């Protein structure tokens, strides 16, 4: 359930792209500090968005680090690291741990089970630092498993579980920004869950797995009507998320964040549409 909250690099100014990449690299380095090389394997764009969002909202100063990257050793890289980097890396590990466990239960991947086991000590350490957030993720996994077991057909209910969880994770600090961050995370979480379900429809149908969008398409009995409805639902989730963002007093990196919210999040959707049209051609 990762990779949907990405930047659209084609529409990003060169300076903003360098800034985005520096935060992305900073998150990678922090993941290594938290969990070694296995931590770097968990790097994703979703938590990079959260990192930049919190940086802009709390007006955090960053430390600039120049280093050699083992993956891209040809030239030196720049990384930005601040207080929110540590938080984003910790949340990345918590989410990845449960995602790996869930994937193992779904497809029996022993590689993912092994990675999850290797992360267990790091997960336990983070649980002590962020008990509220970790409890929210654990509660979410239980609710989601129950919903899948009963084949929940209400889109708002099942997507809402992800929204509630991400709302808790967006609340870095329980302060004057907590309510807006919670709401923003709620709608983004619903969007992520539903985009993931939308992308996995063919695979889940073939494997006989639960997918709330498959249930909805079956009920409508009209593929065109379903496609229109699914797109409208996804649009509504991001419209609400963006509306709340625009209320926040964010000046620094605002254009990068707008690029993600108004354009980047739709890159994956457009890719899915293109693949399906090629398949049907």
C-alpha cells in the first residue's frame, strides 16, 4: 500500500526537484540509522510527503549533508535531515513491518516474513518512542482483517480504517495542528486504500481475494458506471485532503506539496488506465 503519494517530476521546477530529492535521500539515511541496510529497503514516497509536510508546517531547519551513495556512487548526493526525518523514518518502519507481515499471510512469501522478523527489534524500540501511533497501526490491522473476513461492502467503512490510522500518524505532535493533520491524513488514507484496491482489481479477482471495488463493480453491473464512480470517489478524497492542506500556514516547500496533491497522486492512476487500455486493445 505504498507509492501512491508521489511527486510529478515532469511538472516540478528544477530547484524544487533537487529539494525533494534531498529530503528523500535524508529519509533513506535515517532509515539506515534506524534499522541498517534493511531499513533503506523500506524507503517510500509516502513518508517523504509526510516529512516535507511537517517540515513546512513546523518551519524546521535542516542539516545539509553531502555524501557518497552506494547505489549511485558516480557523484556526491545531498541529503536534508531534521527532526521530522526521524519521525517519518520511524513511521515508515512501523507501516512496513505490518505490510510485510500482511503480505506473508496473503501470499506466503518467506522472504517478506524474514524481513519482518529482522525488523522486529527496531519495531519494538519504536513502539516505546511512539506508543500512540504504533497502537493505531495495530488496531487498524485488526479492523482491516475483520472487514476482509466479513467481506465488508461499504466503501466508506473499510477505507475509513486506513484514514483513521493515517490520521494518527500525521499527528506528529498533539498540538494546535493535530486536528487539521488528522483530517488531512484521514482523507489521504482513504485515497491510498482505494487506489490500492483499484490497482489490484484484476489480481484480486484472479486470486479470489477480497476487494471492496470488485464488490462495488459487481453490484453496479456496469463497467463504465463503475469507472466513473471510482474516479469520482478518488477525486473527492483528494479534494478534501487538498482543501485542508490549503488551510495550513505552509509557505516553505508549498509548491512541492501542491505538486504532489494536485498532480503527483494521479500519476499512478494514469499509469493503471494506460495499462488497462493497452490490455483491452
